[in-house]
């Protein structure tokens, strides 16, 4: 009987320790006051530093910004808990990346985003475009669809109305009255391409990285929220207090003031309009 009692006591102690450990684990995230937020070098690292970090610090957080120069490592770092959140991608990219890499990531909130623009060193207006003008545009499916939608919105081309606007490709172009010559290129090459083609459709982040001004574009896209950047977190942290506080800061009046003052040309998401 003594042996049984001793065994039961050990088991109870073990269960108690496990329960305590579980409680500590559950409160660890809730009590987190030191955050690491990843962002790509450039405007989105600046957005975290100038528009998000100050608000979090006012709420008692210590914030470290971790900068990345590619679109792979920010999600890898988030997935292995090296960082707590990141800002550099739209929801479509995040979901595809998470699926391909077996990660559980969630979008927390949509933020103002630099839109794609059509730039030219030859024309000052889309009305000046001549027959056979050459236009460089992204060669990846997502950004290609965005560029073609801009052209369609500006009545430069027509596309099959039965095709999802988010998935249109060159084969879906039904009319091209100006005989615009489409030249797909890697997005990173598009800013430089403005010197060798008549027009270039450049995603906002690449334009800003090349020191191009959004307001210098002949036209900026009417970007759907699906393509605006999001603050992403691990799905397990969606309801954590730090995640709620990030949303609170992004929704604050002070955040919008910084955007209006320092991020001119960035398209605002629907919830800010």
C-alpha cells in the first residue's frame, strides 16, 4: 500500500508539474512584451519602424525590427518562432507559401501598400501612346494579372470577362487596339527596363527600392485588398495579446497620420476608407 501511495504521489506531482508547465506556456505568449517584427528592407521596414513600433512602445512593448532582403526568409523565420510577426507580403503569397512549406500562418490586418504603376521615360501620359508601343510587365502569374488589369482598367486592352481578374494572363487578352507589345520580365528588372522600353509596369515595392516616386507613375493601379500587404503571424498567435495590440496600433489615428505624411501614394485598404 505504501508503494502504491508513493506511486500515486509521484504521478500527482508529475501531473501537477505538467499542468504548471502548460499554464506557463499558455501565459508566456499572452505576457510577451518583447517583440521581433520582420520586414523587407525599404518602405515596409520603415513602416514598422515609423508607424507601428512607436505605438507598441507606448503600450509597453520592446520592439526589435529584423530586416530581410528576400521573400523567403521572413516567413521561414516566422514559422520557426525566430520572429513574432512580419510585414512584406500580400495574403495570396502568404497562403501559397504556407501551403508549400507546411507552415500555419495567418494574416492579422491589411496595411497601406505601394501600388503597381505604369512608368515611362518617353511618354508623359497614356494618351500619348503610339501604335506598337512596347510595355514591360512582370512575368510571374500574380503580378502579370495585376498589370493586365491596370491596362484593362485604362481601356488600353480588353480581356475575357469570364476570366477571374486575379488570374488573367496574356492568352485572355481579347483586344489590343494599340498593338501594345507585351514584354514579360522578372519584376526586379522592371525599373531599369523603363530606359529600354516605352512603358514599364512596376510593382510598388520594386519601384521604391529603385528610388522611383509613386507619384511619377502615369497611372497607379486600383489595388484590391487581396494584393495589399498584411501583418502576418503564426496562426497559433492570432488571438494573443500582442497580436491584438498590433491591430490596435495599425487602426489608430496616429498610424494613419504617419502614413499620410511619410508614405505618399500608398493605397489604403478598405477598412481605412
